[in-house]
C-alpha cells in the first residue's frame, strides 16, 4: 500500500515509534493522520508536528476501552472519511514472571491483545465493504523470542502476533492487508536496559523503524523486523527448540551477572 492520500489512525502516537511513524506517513503524503495516546497533550503535540494542519489530529484515549475505540473510529469516519490504515501500536512493559499479580497480567492482556481486537472489530466492517484496508500491529521481538524477567509482556506480545496471523489469513481474500511490527531495542521510553530484555543487537532510532514500516507496507510484507538478526534467531528456534532454550538460559545467566 502507498500512503499518499490515505487516512491513518495510530495509537500510542504521543511519542516513540507511534509519533515517528506518524511523521513518516505525513511525509509520504497521507491525507490525514490521527495520533491517539492515553496522554492527550502528548498526542496533540505530536500531531502539531506533522505539518498537516487540521488533517493532523491528536486524541486522548484509553485503547483498552472498547466503547472509546468505537467512538474514535466513528469520529474519524465522520471527519476524514474511510480509514485506510489502523496502526495499533500502544503498549507498555511489565516486570515479573508467573508470580506477577493477576491485575498485571490482565493489564498486559487488555493492552497487547484486546486493544487490537477492539480496533479490528471497529474498522474491519467498512474496510471489508470496500475491499481494502491495512491493519498494522506492534508486537515485539519478545513475542517471537522472549523478554527476560517479563512473562506478562512476552506472553501477550506472542498472542498479538498470533492475532495478526489470524486476521491476515481470515481477511486477506477480502482485500485486507496485515503487518506485525516486532522491534527489538528501540530508543524510546521502553528501551531495553540489558542484554536479556532486548538490547542484544543494539538500539535503533524510532525514525529508522518508521522507514522500515513504510517499506514493508509498500511491499505488503507481514513481518516487520527492526533488527534483521531476529529473523535468524527465529529460524534457529524453529529448527532446534531445545538448543534455542539452552542458549536463552545462557543469555539469562549473562544478564543476571551484569
């Protein structure tokens, strides 16, 4: 998909990858870009930097509130017309293993899985009706591999990837394109602090990730990796899961020693 003259909604758009992708979409000629963030002031400030005037719009919203997501989609349809791209990008980290509280697990599930479900429910009917649309999810390399010390994050990001696969298979013949972004270390508020949680192959800038996103959308590729090395790790994992698990335990040990 080319971005020129498209209408895009981006959640988690107040900073980091979300705002960088918004800037890139605007540079590619998008007709309107709506940046959504829990922090309304951040969303509005980021939207003001798009150079789109009133066609760059910032909205304060909790993406785990389905009614609010539905209302957002309806307002964008009324204001700008059909939504061509919905980039469901909002996310947050969480520490802990199985001992993490039920509330922590539920927050991660709501944010990393149900928010994508709510977005798809809200935009798919109009996209399918016109035979065109693009759903883009931000998961994480942790969903393909693992983030040490963060079971809720790793598990829910893996579920996000599976949801994207389901949507791509179920709606690809309806003209719906789906991509999933699986970044490793990126210089945002969620940047990894050590080897085991994603700093293994260096830290990329959000603007670099935004370029990769647009290139992948142009080619309509499903998997978007900020760090190509992750693709090789996934291949090794598929070939010999036991060897991969042993290697990850060694990586965990080195992380704990630091």
